[in-house]
C-alpha cells in the first residue's frame, strides 16, 4: 500500500463565519486539484475553532474564586484557568505550570486544548477553545463536500497533543466522519495462528499524526492536508469512540 500526503498550500487565514467548504473547493478548483473517492481530508482544529467562533477575548473572561485559587497554585493566568475549568470535567493532575484535565469531549490533556499561538490577540490577549462538537463539524464538512462534488471522502479534524511518558507533541484525531476510526482486530489471528485478544488499530490517530507532520506546528500555514491511499474504510465511526472508558482508566 502506498500513501500520499498532499498539503493544501495557499489557503487564506480563516475567520469566524467563513464558509470553509466553499473556500476550500474554490481553492482546489483554481489549483486544478481533484478530490478522489477514498481521500481523507485532514483539517487542523484551529481552523474549525476560528470559523466556529471559539476565539475568546480574555478581557471578557471573569475569573471565579476557584479559578483564582488554582491559578495562584500553578502560577497561570486566572482567566486561562477559568476557561480550562469551564471546558473540563475533571482535574487529573496539577503542578507548578501544569494543568492536566479531562476535557468535556472525553480526552485527557494539558490546559483543555486551549491555545494562544497563531491567533489574533486583543489588547489583553485571546485564547482559542476546541470546537464544541468536532465530530459534528467533520460530518457537516464531509456532507457539504459530497453534495458539491459527488466524491465520497473522509474528514478528520486533528489537534496536537502530548502523550504520557513521551516527549513532544503528535497529531491526534478529535473529530471524524465517514471513515474507519478504530480497526478492531480482536478475534483474528497473528502470523503464527495466535488469536488476537486486545488488538485495536487506531487508524484515525495514525492518519492524524501523518497529516500533522505535513501541516507543521509553527508558521507553515498549511491547515489542511489530503491523505490518499489509506482508504476511508466506509465506516460511520466518529472520533469519540477513541476515548478510553472511565472504568478502564487505570491511572485515575
């Protein structure tokens, strides 16, 4: 199997209210690029959040007493801590300069995915929150592209995250539509006929990692990538299925 990672360069900086699908398809048409059935369109979370109005002016954030106390404990801006608390369901770990939380979407990570890089800042600063429902965002984009082009593609919304016991960020999937997210191989057999008991391949995170590597993490301005050759898997799974159930979390 041969994979192709095709960066979409030259896209504008997206703003709240932009019709992402229309802008993307117009750009691809102008560049003479044709989507194919089975392609997966990977989109950086930051683009989705901007278009959906998830940019917060910190001057509008009122810190609660709980946020102020926690901010003092970890030495963070109390307004950012307030947003972290609003976006989270549980504080998993905390130490000076670090807040690891369980996001309302179910995944665990630093600062509830709140980002302050590569965004426009107000006088007192700004912060970008994750989309309210990235799986729904992916589904809407996938439906719109299929309606406009007739192509059956998958859509993947990616974010950068750190992993426990590993240094450095890697791309993960936080939203998905019309693609196989988890390839469950339990019940199958390995090369020597041994039955597979726990093998589940996370295709979405693997593809997100490839796409994020092509997008870059700083000033590359490549917010979308076409991943070709992996096949969508024709599944209606979404990214929410990736999160490990709380009852299986051995580190709580």
